[in-house]
């Protein structure tokens, strides 16, 4: 509520930061504003969460799992078929495959996995 207000019947975001933000953050902010503007608020109507996947608007772990596993399968099959038909050495194709599914042991991935193992 400190960074937004009603102006007549329109919700206005007045996002402010105490510290200076980077140009990359400004770009991300623009994207975020675009995304949240596609969900208009209605003055006088209570805000609530709605799970649009299920017909009754109620969230279920099963429906979330079905979406996630289905997307991985669809994307995986499409990418897999195109990638393995590419005219490239097999080690380059395998590297691309691992890269697409975030399986490259980069410093960032190693640190994240280390932290996850200590937290979880």
C-alpha cells in the first residue's frame, strides 16, 4: 500500500527504492509493470488468489505437478528431436542438451547445489 494508490478508479503503482537501482533492474521493473498491468484491480472488490488451471479455481498439488511435468515433457520432446537432428558433433549436442536443462556444472550451479544440500 505504501507504493500504490487509487486515482479515481485506476490503481497506480508508485514504486520507490531507498537505493539507486541498476539499468538492468529498470528493465526488469518495466517487464514486471507490464505483467502486473495485465491483472487489473477493481475498486471495492476484495483481492484473492485464483488457480485458473482447475475448474473450481482451487489449487491442488496434483494440478501443479501435471503442469510442470507436462511442460517439461513437451519442451523436452520438441528440443530433443530438433537438437539430435542438428548437424553438429555429438559432444556439442550433448553439451547443448545439458545447458538447456541447467545441468552444466557452472560455479553458480555448484554454489546453489551446495547451499541446497546444507539447507535441505
